[in-house]
C-alpha cells in the first residue's frame, strides 16, 4: 500500500495541476484547498543588490535576528551577524501583542549589541505561517500552526503588528519592508550567479512550494504584467478527499491522532513531522499480524511519537542501518530479531520513498504548469530545495529528481540546495524590493509627463473647443490651428438612397475604381489599377488620361458600356474644397509630382481628360477619407454624424450647423466640416503637453512644428516615441542592464505595430522577449515588463488625447442643438483604431468620462474611402431630385 506505481503518481500530478489552477482562479479560489497565495515578489535577484538589511525570523522555539550586508557581488558572499533569542515559556499560546512585543525587544537588543546604527534600516520579517498578502509588506494571518495559537492575531496584518511593537520600542528608523516565508526565502537564496531560481521546494518537518507564475494568471492579485511568486501552501492538498484512494489505514491513524484531523493531508504524507508516526503505525499493524516482534511486549509502540523521524532517517541512511534499527528498537524496550530489524529498515525505506515520490508528483505538476503557461516545448529551470528530508537522506534526493523527470519529461530541472533560506533569503527579498522601489521611482519620474490627469484632458478638450470656434469664424480662421474646412456635404445617408454609382479612390500608387449598387443592401465590385512611376512624375494631363483609361476598362469589364453613372471621388491629397464637386489641389504628397496640377480643380482636370478621351463622366462629390468613413457608416446607422480616422495619421469630421460656419454663405441646415485636427496645437496651445520625447520625434520629421496633435496620436509616430523613451531608460541604467542597444538608435526600427502586439492581454512575456530579440536586444522578464509598460503609457495617452478631442466635438454638437442629452454615432477607421487591442476601449472610456451627457456609439467602417465616396454621390443625387 505504501508503494505507489508510476501510473498512480501521474494521477496525483494531474490532480495537483487541477488544484493549482483552481487556487489561481478568482472564481474557484474560495473553495480551493491549495490556496496559491500571491507573495507580491515580482522579481528574482539580479546580483546587484547592495546595502544593509535587518532580519527578524520567528522560529519554532526561538527568534533569530540578523544584520546582513549585501555587496552587489551576485549575492555570493554576504556579510552576516546574527543572534538567537529563546522564546519565553507560554508565549506561543499567549496574547498576540506579547509575541510581537518580544520580537521588537529582540530587535532592540540586537541593534544595541551591534552598535545601534542610526541610519534608516529596512527590515525583512520571516513569518512561517499561512498568510493572505495584499502587498509585499501587508499580510493577514490565515491560521496558526506548528503549536502556535496566540490570541487576537488571525485575520490581522502581522507586518503592521510588528511595526507597531517596534515603534513602541522607539526604534523609529526601522521599517518593515517585506514579509516572507521560508519557501520564498529558499527560492531567492538559490538565485545566484546570473542563474535565476524560479521554483522552491521545502521538504522538512512540513512541506511547501512556490514558483514564479505569469502575474495575469494570479487572479487574486491586482498585478497584471510580469511575473509573481506564488506560495502554493500545498500541504493542504487532499483536504477535499482528492487523495483518499492513496491514503492507507496507517495515514488515517496518524491524521486522527494529530492536532488538526482532516487538514494538511498532503503534508502528513510527506513532512518529516509525521513519517516516524506512519512507521510506528505500520509496526503496530504488523505486530497484530504476528509478522514482527513475536513474543515481545509491544505496548510501547502505542505511545505517540515513540519513534522519531530522525531515527527513521538514520535507519535508512547510515551504512549499517540494521544496527541503527536494533539500537532504536532496543531503546524502546523491545528485543528485535535480525529479521525484525531488516523488516523495520524496509518499512522505513517504503515510507520515506513514498514521501519523495509524492513530492516529485507535486513538483512535476508545478513544472508542467509553468511550461504550459509559458507556451514552451521545453522548460529549463532551477529548483531551490531545503529541508531535512532532502538534505539528510540521499535516496530521497535521488527519488525526487528521478520521478520528477519521469513525470514531466518536457521540463529540465536543476536542483540547488539552499543555504540559510530564511535569514539570508529574507535579506535578499528585502534588498530586491528596495532595488525595485528605487527603479520604480525613476521610471515613474520619467513617464510622469506622459501620464495625463483628468484636469489635463479637460484642458485639452477646452482648447480643442476653442480652436474649433476660431477655425469656423470668418475673421478668426487664419489664426486657428484647426482649418475646419467646409466639405459641402450637407446630409448623411438616410437609407432611401438607391441606384448604381461609380467611385474613384485615389490616394497612392495604386487606385481603385468601384461600382457600388445601393438597394436594400450595398453590393460593391472593384478593381485595383497601378499608376506607373513615369505617369506619377509626368504631366497632369497624362495622369488624368491614365485614370480615365482605367475607368473605361473597368466599365467594359462590368458591362456598363457607355452608361454615365454618378461618380464619387475620394482624393486623398491636401485640397481646398470650394463646393461638393470642386476641390483645388494645394500640394502633391506620397511621391506624386505630376506637373500642371497644383492650384487647379482636380474635378475639372478629370472632366477635361474625359472629354479628350470621349468618355462620359458625372462627378457629383469629392470627399476625403474621413468624410467617406462618416458616409459609409451613416448608411448603416442614420445617427452617424461624425467620422474619425486613427491610423498612420489622424483626422475627424462632423456635421456642423450652417449658422456657425462663417467661411460659407448660408444659415440653414448643416454641413460636414473636415476638421484637419492633426494640426491642432500647431499654434503652440499644446506645448505643455509635449514631452522631450515628442520634441525629439518632431525634430526628425519632414514637417517640423506641424501636425502636432497627429504626432501625439497616430501610428506613424507612436513607435518612435517609445523608441526614444527606451533609449533614455537604457541611458539611465533602467533597462537592458544599461548595455548599449545599437539597433534602437535606428529611426523607425520600433514599429507601432509592435505596440499592438506587446499590449495584447495575456501575451506571454517570452513573446515580448522574442520581439526584442528580433531587434538584437537581449531582455530579461523585468525588461520585457518595463517595455510593455512604456508601450501602454504611450498608447493610453494617444487614446486619451483622441478621446478629449472627440469630447469637444460631441459637446459642441449637443450645445449647437440645445439638448440636455444627445446620442450620436461615430464612424471610425484606421489601423491603430482597428488593430490595437486597447485603443478603441480607452478612447471610449475617456469620452464617457469627459462628455457624460452624450451617449456615443462607435461603428467600425468597412471600406470607408470607396463605399463612402459612392454614398456621398448617392446623397448628392438624392438631394438634387425634384420634389413631387
């Protein structure tokens, strides 16, 4: 019954895996027996930790105080001074206040003994009991164990209790920085020489384990990035009956006689506190069956703790264990035969071997869980181990390592014995916490200018509203950073549009011709045509002749013959629009330089080419892509009266009351205004929002000082902002160990699409590392977490600024219409808006906060530039139809 087959151990591993997942999940944590407690230790040592740390360690029968000096040498040779104080009689069952006051008195006495240094002293507190932590220095005791039962402590913050007692001793320069248990200490002391240890296992009087898990999987903690050490408290595994099929009658007897029957069932199979008792009950059963000690008075075996685990270990580990067995049995008053001694040795081996195999099953579950959650084919990991079973019995070590390898073949574990896991480990945890706190302060200081408060966003909203008013005014337009260009689009689709329309979408070296059939549904047929480089750089006549030739080809392919359909023209170059179908080209961009076009009406040039080619043409509307987005979404939702593009660049348009448009004659109705909001701030009104990083990006652009708002928001620039921040962090030794990153010096090497990938929820940090490795950057998990934070900060600011601008738009529309509340839809397009995992959500949250009286729905545009141009033509035709 004590010998477990490999198949049984596989079952135990599977059950432990399930228990681990239940303990990590917020939904099942309350019922889980394996608690999986967050430790708020989010980093292993990197060897640079330096400074003096005070440690107080509460033990089974003593209090140990230590003064540890770390030298930044990889934590190899810490200087340590310590003193041990015996716990007074009765204090373990007395008042909690008395216990913590005694701890504080020990600290005070120790500091006096070592010369009472007066500098600020960080303290690490080793408290080997099950606690629920909210932070590294905030932990509520769940329950006492190991013979402690002090009153008025359970459910309270033990760090705070210790700090209060220390303050009562008037040692005000001592601050409790971190609380750990011995399992975490084991992991931290084994992280040395640049080889981080990410798992720890204790197999001593009790048993426990901890490991570094992806923080977003530790649902009971608020952390969502990086990793966090989880204290499994796996001694309680099996308390729900999970292990009932492997429990023997001997285990049941041991459990029944314990101080906590039915609890900590796994620990009672594995911990050295219980192994001697299991052996004792096996011996009792065998004497009843007359298989042992025939003719002996075995009453002594019925005495609890008659046989100690230390004796069991000596029986199986010493070279002549049979002699040790005889010595132990004779000490109990028995007269064992040679065969009795051999059989006792065999029983001891079986009990301890089972403990090793069960420990291996639990460890294998942890390793497999780590491998799966990190999406690795092979996990290579260091495991720190401490405890009298592992260190005192070589066969235990062999079984643990061998069975672990068999149960988790996808994991390669190196076992590292821990040295002084409690005292030294607490010092290292405290030092790591101090290092991270100092780093956090520097990072926050660097990123603070990019983190906008609600007041900042309200200020941007007010400035946008002010610039909108200036841009609409006849006299003030010239001084506004927002052009607020009239588009002569007077209506959005109302669903009554019908017919066939052509659309021409020209915005690059490829252009599209589309046939859009509008009925109950919209049916689109399109073809893409190439504009040869020679034509892009030739004459205007040649360019527009080529476009007409392509349109004729398209019509022939669609069997349209010589039909003259209404045409909507998306022309994505800077224009001054003088009417719905009149747009004067201001300048070529995107590699075009066709002569004789700048300063002329593009519609007129297209019509002249049609006349030269004897091609029927009826251009009824010229729109840009933002207006096209609004029109396209307006067909699906009549409330869509705003267009927004956030992609490589950014822009917005909306339906403004004609009475407010001072640059166009007429008072009645509405007109779509192309805001050209990318230029918001070009007059200096956003200078206080711009950071040094933004200025660096601006200086390297072809339009320095222009399109300032766009340079804070759009996809063309966000990657560059991140790149400059990362370079500054490397320079300040905050990132990549301060090592030079030549690749990061290259402009545009850090693509905005990297932000979208890095910020995907649940993306393993190893994948973030892969992105950085492709840039020839070797990043630790800490580095990857920080890179993600930088990306999130830049993206959040972009989305919030976009939301502040949109809040100004919707609030102006609501005021225009004299409404207390308004519902409106925004047609949205652009790669950043569509592809970034958080941008659209953050934008909407900001808008809801800044414009609470407006209910704004966002509708993603599909083919806004082509479909929108055709719908612009359809609406124009609808408006031109005579009334019956």
